[in-house]
C-alpha cells in the first residue's frame, strides 16, 4: 500500500500546491529583497543623512542585517507551531506579517521628518520582516515536498526556491523602472515608496491562492498518530530536533554558508561595488541584476531535476565549487565597467548559485522526520543566515572600505565555500528517502529502550 510520500499526487492538485508556495515565496522575497536594494540605493541618505556616504551605506546595511537576526526566532516559533498545527496556517500568517511590515515601510517618515525615530522604526519593521521570512521558507518547501511525487521531489520542491529570484526580479524590476522614469530627486523624495506600497496588493493575491490549498497529507497522517500517543517529543518539536537531528542541523547550516553569502554578494553588495569602485550607474547595476535573476529563475528547476537523477549532494557540491572558482573572474569582469561584462559576471554567478539553491529544499526536507521537519529544516536554514547572509553585504562593504580592493571579498566567499564543501561532503545522500519514513538514526549500540524509541519515530 503506498504511503502519502510515495503515492503519485493528482497533477492538478500538485500544480496548485506549487503555485501557492511559489506565489507566497515570491511575495515574501520581493518584500525582503526590496529592502536590500533600497538599503544600497536610498536608505543611507533618507535615514542616515549625517554620515559619510560609505558609512551611511554601512549603517543602512546594518538595518538590513537585523532582519536576518530575527529569522532564527521566526524559524523557532513557526517551526514549533507548524509541526503541531500544520504548514498551511503558519504560511498564511507569515505572508500577512511580511506584507504588513513592507507596506508600513512605504508609509514611514524619514530622518528629515522625525529625526532619530525614523531609523528606529525602520529597524523594527525590518525585524518583523525577518521574523516572517524565518517561518516562510520551511513551510513553503515542505508543503510541496510532502505533497509531491517522490521520484521528482527535487524538481517540484525547487519551484518554491524560484520565489527568491522571482522576488529579486520583481523588486529589482520595479526599482529599475522607477529609477529610469524618475529623476534622482523625485525617486529619493517619494518614488522609493511605491514598491513598498505595492506589496499590499501582492499580499491580497497571495492570500487568495494560499488559502485555497490543502494541508500536507503526510503531516495529517503523522498528526493523527501523534495525537493518539501524546508523546513529549511531538509536543516540543524543537526538543526532538536537538535530540535526534542535531547533526543534520549542523549539515544544513554548513551547506547554507556558501549559498547564502555568495547570493548577497552577487545581488546586494554588487549594487555598491559596481557604483563605487567600477563607476557604473545605479541603473546599469540594477539592469544587470535583473537579467541575472531572470536566468536564475529559469535554471533552478533544471538543477532540481538533475538532483533527482544524480543526487542532491553532487549538484550542491558542483555549485559550491563553481562559486569558489568564479569569484575572482566575477570581480574582474565587474571592474571593466562594461554592461556586458557585468551581466556575464552576475548571470554566471547566479547560475552556479542555483546549483546549490535548487536541491536545498528537497535535501533539507529529507533530513528530518515529519513531526519535526518544519522545525529542523527552518532552524538549519535560518540560523545559518545570521552568520552568512546577514553580515555578507556589511562585511563586503567594510572590506572594500578598508582595503579598496575586491581580493579580500573574493577570499571571504571562498572561505564560505570551503565550509559548505566539508558540510555537504560528510552528509548522507537523501534523494531515495520516503518522507513518511525518515527517522533519526540511533547511535551505535543502542539500549533496548532507544531501539524502541527509534522504531516508533520512524512512523512519524
């Protein structure tokens, strides 16, 4: 008899699940990346006007980084309740929180109007964004992974991952259009608010789609069994994750280092580096990221499908090693100041990044048991973001200010690649696992009680 993890789902139902996850992640990443682009382009002047331009950019990126600091808290809270109440309810809540915070930023008075209170309010809203995003990713990828066809899980689960480049594409596209049609004065005065206010409309569309999908059948089955036993581990998924899956959490965190750091260097820091060091205009830099993000969106499902054929680890390692080798050519191309070279640098970087990002959803989902999967995948992914993506633009900008060269920045990314290669290299391949059967592996020589506990855990 087929389990929910292995039974082929109805194609129309699966497409609706994928669409719901994709639209939600696109909106949430649009909100999150919009802030990052605005931090690089205008927030330094609007909220930190008394600082040196590069120092103002550093302070602006610091408020950008605090959003990452809230992501682990979001992972803990959303993971806990997502493993107890279900994926769908928490995904609706995360979308409302993210969209509300982004809309509020569009209404926020600047430093010129209310002084020091402006950056404080900006930071608070950024924390709300980070908290919401910390809970969004795990739920979105699990909803697809737990519904999807096991043989093509890497492909289907990669679609929520395309929400990142889609959100980047949407955020950069809107900003690029506005900077093209508005003068610098108009954009700095009021034009920057338009993309943030647009989030309100996008959230309404996302909620309408997301409310129409069903809860994961794998989760429903596991919840029914859990309620009949009332076990402590299932009441506290975090405890179960730390007890049974702490190695998997460390692997996920290590795997995220190169993926997360390289992405924010390529898409956020590049807006600073290209304009300050290479003399490229804001519009040119934005257009390069726009083109690269479109290609990134297209290649992610292809990388996901490849991971179904050859495994999650080989594809992930290919992307990590590729990013490490690309860093010095990347900055050399940007330094030319040529638009074509800039597009090539960003596009190749994002294609290689996609080889890590695409299999990540299925890879992390397959590491954890059902009733602790939301917590485990979210904790592993989001705790790493504090050490990886959060400080990446800040560290890169500081290195540029101190050394005036791209070499230390390239070495910084390469160091992250080494961590990722080690983490993924020691991980087990997961592509053949049935999500309804994934369970903690007992230590050597377990006591009879531990054997019984492990056997029972396999059913959830």
